[in-house]
C-alpha cells in the first residue's frame, strides 16, 4: 500500500480541484496524533477508489490558507470535492466505512 501524496501549496491545490472530477483531501499536521490514525485509512481509500477519485494530504501548518478558506477548526478533517466544489467535510477519526460512504455519495 502506497502513501498518499502531499499537496505543496495553494496553487497545486487549486490546480488539482480544476483538473480532477473527484478529490479527497486529508487535512493533517505532523504533530496531530489522531491524524496518524486516519492516514492508513486514506491510503486504503486511495487504493480502493484510485480509478474514480484522487486522494491527497494537506499539511495545515504549511498551508494555513485551507483552514481559513474552508473554515477548518480541528483536524483530522477530510474534505470531499466534486468538480471543484466542496461536497462534504468529515472531522475527527472515523471508521473507514464513513470515509468510503462519503466518497460514494459524492461520486453518485
């Protein structure tokens, strides 16, 4: 299982939202314990839905724009985008089924 790539900056973030139909972004930080629990679930999501959606991580310490732009106040926060539009945000550690169900809802 590979690890999900990090988005480097706001320009790359915006480019991805324009280029990809379905994007899942895991907002995280290196010091965040619960984020480490969500990371393998994002890897699983990327592997299982790789043909339909792109999954990325975004370090909020280096990309404060996302927290401000999308009103993220606590992490882990997983954002689901369809055609560049934010469809859903799940905050906190959740079972894998909740993350995959949210993706299924966005893709239908």
